C-alpha cells in the first residue's frame, strides 16, 4: 500500500465522522436524547480531528506520487490541498474543544455553557469544510463531478455486449454471409 492508497482509505473517515457527529449533536438538542448522544457526537469530533491530521499527512505524500500521472491535473490537486490544510486546523480545534467538554463532564467539573455552543458552531463549520474539501478531492480523479461536464463521445454507438451475449456475433456473421 502506498501513500495515495492510504489517503484514499482514511480521507473518508473525517468526512463521515463530521457528518455523523453533527447529526448526533443536533439530535442531542432534543430533550428525548440528551447527554449520552451529545457525548457520542463529541467522540466523533475527537476522532474526526485525529483522522483529519492523518488524511493531510497521507495526502502530502500522495501528492508527490501524482506528479506526471496520466489523467491527473495538478491544477485540481492544489485547491484540494489548500482547503484540506485549512479544514485540518478547524477539525483539530473542534476535536480539542470536544475533548475538553468530554473531560470536564467526565471529571464532573462545571464549565461555561457557551463552550458547548462554541463546539456546536465549530461542528457545523467543520462539517461544511470537510464536505468542500471532499468535493475538491473528487475533482482530482472524477471529472464527472464538475458542473457542465459532458461524457466524451463514444467511438461507436453500439453498446458493449454483456458477457455470454452472442447476438452481436450472430448479427455480424449474418451481415457477411
């Protein structure tokens, strides 16, 4: 496994972690759910911060492997890399703030309520930035994700036959008899 492969594996963890964490955090605002759901959400943001750093480090190594790779435009890599670095900082701050709240609750210490609201705000910002970073990353290898993209014209209008389908062979033989 090389750095690019590792990056493709781990980069989805902070994106999904921020999505699940935000969902649980919003769910915890409902009186029916409460503290345990909020703690689970905070754990997701701690994990998101850790994996954001792993993603950036593996992404930097993957970047070096991409130079000269066919089908890769370095013009698409740079915006993704720049956004990932900013997102990483925000994700780590969010993870540390979540860890602080978890520690204070575990130690049964009081802390100002506004800190929880700061974590909620950071969670939203982290999720949005993760989404945008992932979107830019998708553009590196998936040009179909660009708006206005059209599929290249096929060399011929015939569809590729399914495995075991002999109808195209029979038609060809009948035409040449």
